[in-house]
């Protein structure tokens, strides 16, 4: 039995296979309409979500399966003090696979040790979000036709942004990927990702506070929201929340082939006027999330078309 807790639980070859399956689902959805008939996905969301939970649920329905679960901790027995371990031991009797989001880093790992069915980490605190990474990889590969030889700018809250942490771990495995981290001093990428992931892999990287000086060299600009829910102090959030706001004039010097990604939700960091720019790709990215989650559910359940 396999779980997906960290994106590095998947080999590069497995990721390539998942992306190939997702692309085939996009091209031939009818071929997959019944492959999960009789199977159930539980979505256990102890923290809010729109895209991840609903795309998982849509994914399972489009594979012919069924869905059960809860969308907030307050409507589960966690609100009465039940532990994650006990919840998982119970729910794994009711479902064939579980997608779980939790505010505590490591909670899906704990769940995987108690579960009798595959666990998918749908986001744990400021730590990891591996299925967002699969979504991002599918989007980058579809838009740029490759995952290597790319310059990627990560901009915004790189300290708490779990989607950035997972994506940089995945991209570090591809040839000649250069990473540019654009963040205020207080929201810089955690040091452990530099010393334990990027440097051992020999990835070229730059840290800067200035988006405008680097935007012309980017193939991908990965914007992120400042994560209000992870701040200890509201005053710090208010001071930092508008550090970067992408507007049409700021986007003007970028390559015509550059793509703007954002895991969403957006707050204020991309002006709505940017949505009309052909380089804006974040709504397409959210759509891709459903297809890659379909491919992942199939893989972890061991079903084929
Ligand atoms: N990208 C993402 O995780 O969005 P949700 O919080 O809406 O699931």
C-alpha cells in the first residue's frame, strides 16, 4: 500500500507516468468514467479548502466512484477531542482511500501509520502540499512543453507557503532548473530547503526582494498569497501582505512565453486586470488539479483504464 505524504514519495518516473495519465484523461475522459466504480474516497479537511477538496471530490465522481467526508474540523469528532490517529483508524473502515488536510505539520504522516487504506496529504500546515505540486508540474509541462531548462521565480510568502516547498523539491530533480526566490526578508525560503534540497542537488538559485529586476528572465512566475493564518501577529501580516502586487505594467517586461501560476486562493497579490493577459495561467492550473488527482487516485488504488 502506498501513501502520498511528501512529493518525494514519488520517483521522477512515477511523476512522469502520473502526468501522462492526466494528459490522457484530458484527451479521453470517457475511457476513465467507470474505473473506480464501487470505490469510496473520504475527504477529511480539518482546515478550509475550495480547490483541493472539491477537485478531489470531482475527480472521484468522474472516475465513477463515491465520496464521503467533512469539510471542517468543527463538524467532526475532532471538535470533541478525538485524535487524528483514532479518526483515521475509524474512517479507513469506511473508505478505500483518504485525502486529508490538517493545520498541524506531520498530521498526514501520523495518519498514514494508523491507516489501512492509502492516505493523501492534501496540505499540512506550512509544510507540504504534494497534490498541488502535481497540479503545478502538469501545468508547467503543458504550457512549456518541458520540466527542465526552466527559470522559475517564486514570489511572496516563501516561508509559510507549503506549495512552494513541495514544488521546489520536485523541480530540483530536473536538469538545469534555476530558481529565483523573491520575498521580503521575514518571508524568505526556509534555510533547510536551501541546505538540504537545493545545494545537494546542485540547483542554481538566487534570493532577492526585487520582482521587477528579475521578471524578464523568468519562464514561470509562481505567485503566492501571504498566509495570514500562519502568522502569530496580525500587525506583521498587515505590514507584509501587500509586499508584491503583480499588475499589467509590472508584467509588461516579461517574456511572451512566460506563464504566471498561483496555487490560489488569490487575495491581492495579482491584480484582476492580469487575468486577461495570455500569460496568466492560474485558472487553467486549478482545472488541471482535477485531472492529476484522478490519475493519483487511480495509481494509489491500483486501478487502470
Ligand atoms: N491551492 C489550494 O490548496 O487551494 P485550496 O486551499 O482552496 O484547496
